[in-house]
C-alpha cells in the first residue's frame, strides 16, 4: 500500500475518532446531572410501581411560542410557606427528560411570589419533539414522592407573561395497567362535586388529563378524587390530589 493511501486511511480514522469523541461528549453532557441550581437531563427509563401516578398539575394556560424560548419559567401560589419539590418531565416519554432537585436562594413563601426559571439551551433545545407544553410539571408540598394522597400547588408554565386570572387546571396521570376511572373535584368540606368525568378504558402507560374549568369557582381548598379499578386484575384505584384555588394572579 502506497504512502498516499495510508495517509488517507489515517485521516479517515482520525476523523472517525473525533466524531465519536464529540458524540460521546454530547451524550454525556445530556445525561441527568447537577446543573448548579437544579438537576436536569436525560434519565434511564423510569419504572413506576404505582397503579396510578400524578405526573403533572398545571394551570390551564398556554403562551404562544413559534420556537423553543430561551428560558422556561414556572410560578405558583402557596396558601402558606411550605417545602416544595418541583419536578418537570415529559408527559409522554420520548427522551426521558427530567428536571428536579431545584435549589433556591430564597424560601418558597406564602402567596404567588414563587417562581423558578431555567435555560433551555442546556438540554431542551438539543432534543427533538420537545416543546413547552409537552412537559408536565408537579410542585409537590412536603413530600417529594408520589402517593395515594397528594398535596400540590398547581403551576403556571410560561416563558414571558403570566395570566391575570386562573380559569382552569390540567391534572395529568398515568396508570400502569388498563383501568376504568371516575374523577371528581370537590370543594373542601362539601359532598357534592363541582366537576365529574369518566374514563371508561384508560390505556396502560398513556397519559390522560383531567381538565377542570374553574372560572366560576371560589377561592378555596379543593380536592380531586379518582376512584376505579384495573381491568385485568380488579385491583382498586384510589387517588386524592389536594390543592388551593387562588383565581387572581398577583
């Protein structure tokens, strides 16, 4: 083999090594890791051991976007100061994006002055088919893990402007097997629901959303109750999500 041919092969090998090194570095950078004030990145496929799991509790609000904004922001109301465990994830898994373990320079306080924002260029802009409203957000109070009884602060997800009033909520769940479910929302202390919806055959592992129009609801604590059973095993499902409805954002 002549010298020119050997040089060509060496150049091709070096180029391949450079490309592989760049790819490996990019993949490592995208992995879930400490980003300073939060953990963010791509996780391995999560395994849920829950018959039903709350994956998002958001205010029903969409801000127009033509491209991925430079920063995503969240804002939420607390009836009183509390520990808050904020998690952002895909509603329907494609990349297994995850953001949590948020660290603030101040405490989460009573009222609507609870915000957090993070840059999208680090991870989100590098992922195909992810936009702001393909993400779910949960602000759990006191307990960081899912449970049969949840206390949450519904989150406004936005990039520039927040709404002046809250006129609806989106609660998104997943079940680990096909299920039949009834969802009802009650004002605290009352026995007649202000809202009811039925899911006669909910597919396993697929997100489903309970959308409540709260435009006529008073400022008060409420709770969402989900009851039902898994179609294959008849195992019962009971889920309670408690939250406070503050209709005026100020």
